[in-house]
C-alpha cells in the first residue's frame, strides 16, 4: 500500500511538472526559442502571488486573477522589447539572453524578497485529504493534477479549434511564410510568450502552495520542465503531461527506495528515454 | 517599349509599378534596376533562367526583401519600409515557390490562413480578422463596387473540387498538383487584387499543369491582376498579355507574346 500511495503521489506531482513543461514547450514549438529563464519565471509567478496575497489578503488561487494578466503583459512586453531581437538563424543569442534574464530575475527577487524561503498559505485545502481504504490522496495535489489536465486540455483545444491556435501552429511550421498571410510573426511570438507566462503563473502558485520556494528555486524547475518535455516528446501537449507523470512517478519511486534518490531517479529515467527514444515517447504526430 | 504604354492602350490603372528596383542578399546584389508595370486586370509573365532573379523580384514586391524609397509602388502607394505582412494586406497575395503549405494544418486550415490577409476583413489587423473568422466580430463589408463574387472556402472548392474532398487531410499529404491547388487557393482566400504565382507548374505533369492553368480565367474574372513566374516559356506566354524576360537581375526583353520572335526570346533568356 505504501508503494501504491507513493506512486499515486508521483502521478499527482507529475501534473505540476507537466505545467512547468507546457509553457517551455509552447515557446520552443512556436519560435524555436529555448527559454532558460522559464524556471525563474515560474518562481517569479509565485513571488508575485505572494505579494498579492500579503498585500491584498487574497487566497493564493484567487491571486491568479491579478497575477495571470500581469504575467501575460510581462511576457508580451519581454518578447516585443527584447526576445524578438534575438531570434534569427543563430540559436545562441536567445540562449545567452534568456540565461542573462534568469540571473537578473533571481537577483531582483533576492533584492525585493530576500533569500528567505516563502510559502503561499492556502488554508485547510493544504492538509485536506480523501481517504479510500489504505490509500489517501491529498486534496491539494489532486487539485494540482486536475488543473494541469485542464490547462493542457484547454491548450490543446485552443491550438486545434481557434483561429489564433491555427496561427500558432502555422508559425511553428513556417514562421517565414506567415507574413505572406498578413500576419506579423513577432506579434504571434509575443502573444505566445504571454500565454506561456500565464501558465508559469498558474504553475508558480501551485508550486508555492505545495512547497517552500526561494529566489534561487528556478533552475531546478527548469530542469524538471526540460525532462518532462524530452520524455514526453516535443510538440505534443498530452505527451508533455505523460512526460511529467513519468518524471513524477520516477522521483516518487526513487524517494521510496532511498530519500536521497528522488531527484537522481528522475534524471536516470530521463537519460534512459533519451538513449532509447531520443524523439521522446509521444512525439507529435502530424495527421490526426 | 515605354513602361507606360500598355496602360495607355487599355486605359486601365496601374496596380503595381517598380522603378529602378534593386534587391540584395547581404552584399550580393540580385536585382539591378528593374522597371516593371502591371495594369489592373492584366496578366503578365516573368520568364528567365535559373537564378535570373524572378523569385527575388516577387519577394521585393511583397516586402519580404527591403526596397529603396520609390522603387515599388502598389495601388499608387509606395511600399518602402513596410514589412511584408502589411504589404500583403494591401491586396497582394503570393503563391510562393515550392508551395510552402503548413504541414500541421489541414487543407481547409491552410486555406483559412490565407483569409487572414484579406484587406476587407483585416482592416483592423489580423487579430480582428481572426475574431471575424471565429464569429466574434463582424467582418467589414465588402466594398460596394466589387461586382465579381469574392473568394471564400466554397469559391475555392468550386474552383478546385478535389480540395473539397480532401479538406480534412493534412495539406502536405496531397499530391504535388493538389498541393499547388491549396497554395493557389490559400492566396485567393485573401481576395487579392494582385496574385503573384512563382513557378506553379514546377515538377507537375502536363495534364495537371493544364488543370491548374484552367483556373486562371476565373481568377482574372474576379478582378485579380496576375504575375506568373515560369521557366517554361510556352506555358507563360500562352496565358500572358505581356511578358518580361529577366537575365542576371535585369530585364533583357519585354513585349507581347505575339510580337517577339522566338529567337529574340531565346537570346534574352539565355544571354546571347
Ligand atoms: N536567400 C538567398 N541568399 C543569397 N542569395 C540568394 C538567395 N536567394 C537567391 N539568391 C541568389 O539571387 C539570385 C537570384 O535568385 P532567384 O531565386 O531570385 O532566381 P530565380 O530566377 O527565381 O531562379 P529559379 O528559376 O531557380 O527559381 C541567384 O543568384 C541566387 O543564387
Ligand atoms: Mg525562383
């Protein structure tokens, strides 16, 4: 039973990893930009929520009503003002710039919030749990997982069913042809970055309620996001969810064997997938 | 022949004019002072050997390549400094070399992408156009003076019936000829006043080429002026009112298909 419990926890936390990964994978898909600041942007989302929660006394989940639009605007502006200038044939400039951005965000957070670890207080839902025989499921981890599935399902619908989603897919295919359709690709990139940062905001709030966070917590989230994306296969959102779940379960099993193995087990499974199936387990299939 | 002459004959207004158009790829100069005119409703062919600069010319016209002030005038307005997505929304559509369909989009989705550049629907930008397609906003009404029916999905499907059958297939799962039909249909969806076609017959069987060129009269009838770029001289001269022959980035010959002798054209094409 212990094992089943552990694996179940792993599945649920996998939803959070998938959320980390979804925004990263969206940005890589639409503009071939590897955003090394992605983890720090998630942590920034958590700190913005902290500021709103302490400032206005809102519940962390409700703080998203403010944090999500702010993050969208931030992403949009960041892309238009800085990142669009780095895009071109050379993959290096965006790497360098987002790496710099990562350091800037970490230092800014240190400056404003100090190095203390923080927590978003969500009240009774943090400790509530559903008991089913010997299996107990935490209400909040379950909520996290449901939110992850909803966000990823929503993104999938958005990409398939809306005109803007179609423009995203077309830009992902051939950004250089999109202007011939009267569409400004830089505008598409900016909207995509805005959407990615909204997902960062959601992930940041869920992260902040779940565990302690501090200004330096970003790079580890980036690593988990990368691992989930690569395990799942690029370009497939449901694959990303599967990648997150596999990573979560691997970590849970590792931790069960020996608490020190938790992170290592995730890395090992990630490497194994990379060796056996470099394209990931569920790479994008073009025809539906 | 003087550049203004054909328009004087037909009395039609010029929709596109280039004067001394130059184009560069970095330090490499690909076009050296092209003078070109296209009148409303006219079909003009550009012929020329590999590397003559035909594709470069079309790219410069629709703003993909930067041009000098005064070099390109569309509908009486200079395009210098405008990015491609704005030039295209003035009413120019490009069917690019190699078709360039979006592989993750179905045939119908590819066609819908073209509609985003419709000057009537996109007056407020492509976001409004997208909203219009979603039914969230009223598309701007078509100008009252357009007598010809506007292009829409049904219009394109009537023009190329096979596409209606294949509408839900990925664009790139089709045969070469059908893909070319999607590429042309995608251009038509913006209801362009100028249609630029870059080597639409390349790599296709003669019967398929015939099918595709059979669509030209209907496209013209709905009010588009057409520029066809072809390496196949016969095909190009058969549909064109006038032709330009390019050689190494310059116009080496221009005239009406009946007027120039094949020897002259061969000399202008290959360089004598
Ligand atoms: N992206 C590019 N970068 C550098 N040079 C280019 C580029 N595209 C074309 N050129 C050069 O510009 C010149 C004109 O090329 P262009 O593609 O316009 O010719 P074309 O007439 O369309 O030829 P084709 O019939 O083969 O399509 C050629 O010398 C070509 O090598
Ligand atoms: Mg060419």
